């Protein structure tokens, strides 16, 4: 059925629910998914193979079979952040990150109250990241950007107070993201979620000690500059993610994404960098433990 021009992303996702790709060849050396949204995946696309009695367990089991035995579940508002923290408390394979998404901040009637809720969650032991936070000039119009930046600065402070990794959402805002981080003083650990810059921006991030996390976009034919950025990222600063249910890697672009598809992105990264896949996986896994701490 062709999609309607007015059809929302969520409606499109629901229309193709159940159309998850076949599982790729598993990785021999396990890695982790540094950024996924299990709640949104279940809500918008379901689980591979159709319905499951426990959808979260179904997604985690599919990932583990592919060599992705650990995930970071990321909140985007107060309810999803609370859900993420509660899930991580129950599952040894899940750690959580909590935040108000940059596009959510301008919509809140009481930003300060919501930030206080995020700070309370950030103190929990299995919450290891503050994010995704940052700046997005693609979806947020000019009138909402002051609130967005205020929220970003507050999240930076929360990450520093609690000693948690700061997870950055950066869409069409590279220079402003660096401006704010430099002005506020970046936390010890910063992750550029779904890195979307070119080699020059990657160089600036690497110089500052940030970790660059690459999603399925690195497999897209048009993403030559992204592969150049991946090629120059030191092994000790590189990670991989899905941002599921979005950004599904080639050859399944447009279909629902989930952590079990990470092997496709890892192999594309290894090819772009000229790395051995197993050695890259080992480095990514080590980076995860260093950035987020142990899962167990």
C-alpha cells in the first residue's frame, strides 16, 4: 500500500509493523547497542516475528542471538526516562539514559519541574547516561531554540553533578553544540549519538575526547562523508548504535530497526575503516564498559 503524503512517521511505522528484516549473520565477538528505544520500537513497530508475550524480552533475545548482548535504553521525556530507569533496574543486559529530548523541551509547560524529575532519575545506579540532549535546528523552529538551549545547558550540569556520560543529539547544529559544550565545560564523558558530521567535525569532537557513536546511516550510499568521519575516529573513541526503531541499515532502509541488526552497521564500519571486524567489536565493547560502566 503506497504511503500517503500526510502520513506521519509513526503511522508509517505502524503500517509496516512486523516487517522486521531477517537476522544477519551473528557477530563472533559481542558488542553493545549504545542507543536504542525499546519502548518506541514496541509501540511503533512491534517485535520481529510478530506478537510476543514479553516484547522487551523478545527484542533483547533477538539481539543477544546476533551478538548484541547489552543495550543502553534511552529516554526522551519524563515518562520514557522513568520507564528506562525501571527497565534497567530489572534487566542485567540493560543500562539506562534519561533526558528531555531537544525537541521536547520547548513544548513543556514547566521545564524546570521536568528537569528536576530527570535529575532525580539520573541519580539512580543503573542510569549511566544523561541524554539524549543537545540541539536540533531541523525540527525545532526559531522560537523554541532558547528553551532548547536552556535545557541542554541544564542537562550538561546534571551529567557533571552525577558523574554520568552526556549523550548528545545534534541535528544541523554542529557549531552550536560545540559552542555550548565549550562554554559550559563538557563532562568527562561525552557521546555524540548518531554522529552525523563530516571529517572536519569529527576531528573537532575527537580532539575534545568525545566518543562518536555511528548508526545505520553509515551504510547509506550517500553517506561518504560519514564513512570518512568513521575512518578517522580512534578505536578507543568509537561506538555503534541503532537508534531503533529508526535508521535501519542498508539493505533494509525504511523497515523497522532493532538491536539485532547491529552486525550490519559494525561490518560497514569495519569496511570503512579497514579494520578486522572482530578487533573492532572488541574495541567497541571495551569502550562501552569504559563509558557506561559494567552491565552486571
